[in-house]
């Protein structure tokens, strides 16, 4: 081993020679006993070596023989000349998110060794996730999602120690921990053939409400959407001289960036539950819209069916859920 107090290049490995049979080897960060480095046996007799070491870390190494005798050292790795940044969404705050909120990791530079980075991105949940996968949307963004949705009332944590990972060239990453929580698993199932919405909370149908969707040439999109705003007294305007409108809603929840909302429509009461007669929004009675408004949150899920028009895969936040699972897993680097 190196001498105690030595500074060694980052990315190098610690070689431990003449290890007696039955010895126990521990290599960890000096200030964090839980932050251990993997130690691997080599082809050379009685030699072990670590995984590559991260930059700018003080390490502690100890070999304990079968008879109880010990040898230990501490040493430092040199700082990296360049480091890339990492940001995570959703960020830690006091809010609970809907079970459709995507976990997105954005890198401050183009990642060329995506596999090495992805191996270090660990997602932990207090409830079972089932099948999961990362998908690289670009060289600077990776998104994680389960095959289904997130579990309700769960704590989700991303842990990523990228300090020993070269994302590109000699660029190394930081150590990141980020947590968010989901609230009740709320899913609104809208069917534009039956013109009904089922409000489902934690797997149980809580309320069934009549709706109306888009008429011919203004079809409402089918697929998975997310509620991204809650707006009272929202004015909706389209100045088109033929199909234009100017209406004031009491309760409006945005679903897509091109203007699809769930909202009350007292001017369209005659069609609700009977005909698809809107310009693409999901129309409801005032009382039902108020109920949905007060019982949903950012990231709650709307699963729409009954129309040929589909939600785009590039739609803000909800687009990620509109990939087939085969398409989604194909975007992983592993």
C-alpha cells in the first residue's frame, strides 16, 4: 500500500499486497464509514486492488489479519481539474407529488460515457417499484420511471456518487442525494366514448362523473397526461373568427402545453355526459370540476381513452409515459 498521508492521482487504484489468508480488508472514506470502496481479488497471489478512486477524497484503509493484528493508513486523492454539474427534478421540498411525476437528471455537459454514469444512478423507494429503467433523452438528460406509475405515499431517493466517474474526457461528477415524496395515488380515467371520468384514489374508485370531450376535428388526446397547473378563474381565449371562444372557467387544470385543460363548462351543460362537444378540453359540471380541483395535485395522472388522437412523446412531463415499455428500455445505456 501507499504510505500514510500520501496524495495519489484520482482515478487510480489502491493495490494491497501480501494479504494473509483470512484477512479482512476495508477501504472507505475517512469521514464516512458507510462510504466504502469495493476491493477485488486479483490474479496475483495475495494481492487485492480497489475500484478507481474518486477525486479530492481522504480515504482510510485497514487490513485486519486473522490473528487480530492490524495495518492501516489514510491518504488523499488529488482534485479533478474539471467537474460537471448535476441537477435533479423534482427537487426536495415540502410538497407531495402525483404518482406521474418523472425523475429527471440533467447534466451540465454532454455525457459521452453514459453507461458508466447510469451505473452510478441508484433509485431507492420505500415501496416496491416493479420494473424500472433509465432512458437517455439526450446526452445531457436521463429520465427514470417505473413500468407502471410510482407507488402512492412513498419516499423516492436518488443517490449518485459520480466522483470517480469520467462522464467525458477528464470530467468527473459530484456526489448527489435527492429525495421527493408521492401523495395518494390519484388517477383520473377519462373515456370519451362513454363520456365518463372515474376518480381513482389508491386503487379505489371514489367518484364517477359525466364529461364531454372534443368534437370532430377537435378531438381530445388519448394516452397518459399529467396535471401541471391548478387555476381558478382561468380565462380561455381563441380569437379564430369561426371556431373561436372567450370563456371564464371557475376551476381549470392544465394537461398539455397546447392548451388542453380539465375545466368546468356551465355553458356546455347540455352536452356533458351525452355528446363530445368541446374544442379539445375535458368539460365538467362546476361541482365536479371543483371536486377534481380540490382533490388533485401536481403530477397526478389522467389516463384518457376513446379517441384516435394520441398524446405526443415530447409533451412536457407526461410524454415520458407515452413510450411503450420496449421503447423506453431501449433508451437505457446498459
